[in-house]
C-alpha cells in the first residue's frame, strides 16, 4: 500500500526533497538504518533518515542547519518508507 504526502519543511533539502514536493511512501512499520521514513512523534509526522542505536532512534535530517532528533524506541512510530518523489514545475 502506498500514499503521498506534501512536504512542508526543509529538513531533507540535501537529499533533494523540498517544501511543496510530494513524496511517495510505502506503508510499513519497520525500516532499515539509513532509510528515509515518515515517523510519527506524538501527533506530528516528520520526514527523516532513521538509525537505531542502543534502544534509541535517531531521526537525522538532511540539512546541515538542523540537529538530529533522538527518541526512545517506543516514542516513534514508523508510518512508511519514502520510495519516490513528485515535483510540479510552476
């Protein structure tokens, strides 16, 4: 199952994912380290690279101006893995 989301932030610009882009997401609850995922923190979704470290999850942006988010394994729910991108030219 796949779905699309419109990107709002600038956390993944060094991966070529810009605000206004649409990302195609494969719905799944597991992801390998280094995958670009949609993660749900509380009620807010974020797009980041995921890494698992000693019972914690690092959600790493692809923007040198931003810091990684670190949360306990149970505080982050993976909603899917990014598998594509759609950009409209205006």
